[in-house]
């Protein structure tokens, strides 16, 4: 029985089209849906939080890069509290790692960082308040001890304005340490080699 030439042509076209689609999606590293044979994701990024009930997370999405499938939970908004906590963690860790004898550049960097933070901090109300806090409490970063005590003090100024408990600053070194890091590979701030000055 001879086949209908139009049917053969249509089937061939479909095969070619599927192959091209597959090749293209591999090439640009995207898969709209996980392929059935996909491996277990190496990691997944989660952003869910019980405080986000009014902003339910969107459906998870997937993308594939070479032979790894990534599962990405769609972003839910970050709360002011989460942002604050993360930022204070960053700042106190920076202060713990700040050198005992900072270079002029390092002192300039932390002053600038605080100034920039007071302008671009993602919570406008907090940024505006922090600007006032900085005006009344100019950055003191002559040494590691001075900078971490200054930061503890300004954090307490913010705490007080929010009705939060005042942290005992003599305990700041017990609360905040340097970044855990093998072979001192993260001690960028402790090294003057990466800065051209002093
Ligand atoms: C620059 C900045 C300005 C902010 N301004 C505002 C604002 O105007 N309005 C607002 O609603 N929120 C503001 N926030 C957020 C707010 O400060 C808190 O981060 C947030 O309310 C969450 O508080 P928390 O109780 O989890 O502890 P956080 O204040 O985030 O502190 C995290 C942890 O740091 C430790 N800690 C607390 N105080 C000190 C201290 N003085 N020194 C060292 N360690 C300490 C404690 O162990 C605490 O659990 C601001 C955050 C930042 C970084």
C-alpha cells in the first residue's frame, strides 16, 4: 500500500521541527517544563515565608543549564524585618572583619558605604531615618574596635526608635564574628594588598 506523499511530508516536517526546538532549547539553556528524564536539582532556591500570606508565591519554574536542572521558587516580597536583619548581619560582619589598622582607603570606603546605604537602602522610610542617624552620629572607623562599637551604637539608635531592646555593646564581639572561611580566603578587608593606598 503506497503512503500519501502529503502525510509523509507533514510527518517529516514535524520531526525536523521537534529536533530544531530541542536543539535550540538546549543551546540557550532553557526548558519551560522539566523534561521527564531530568536529574534531581542540585539546589533549589526557596523564598517562601509564613509572613507572606497576602503575596502567595507564584508557580515554581525550572531552567536547565547544560546537564543541571534548577528549580526556582518564584520570588515573594521581602519584608522590612528580613531586609533589616540581613543588612545588620552584613554590616556587623563587615565590622568584625574590619582591620585594626585600616588604610585611608578602607576608612573612606566604610564612610561611603554608610552614606550610600542612607540613600539607596530599599526601604525609603528606613533610609531617610538612617540619614538623620548618620548626621547625628558621624561614622567612626579608625580601628576595628571603634567601627564595631560605632555600628552597635547606631543600631541601638534604630532599635530605640522602633521600641526594640538596647543591645549591650560590650558584647558585640561575642555576638558578631568574622566570616567563616577556609585558609583566610575571605579576609579581603584585612589585607592592604588589594588597595593601592598606604
Ligand atoms: C540601616 C537600617 C535602618 C533601618 N531603619 C528602620 C526604620 O526606620 N524602620 C523600621 O521599621 N525598620 C528599620 N530597619 C530594620 C530594623 O532595624 C530591624 O532590622 C528589623 O526590625 C528586624 O529586627 P530584629 O528584631 O529581627 O533584629 P535586628 O535589629 O535586625 O538585629 C538583628 C540581630 O542583631 C543583634 N543586635 C541587635 N541590636 C544590636 C546592636 N545594637 N549591635 C549589635 N547587634 C545587635 C541581635 O542579635 C538581633 O537579633 C532598619 C535597618 C537598617 C539596616
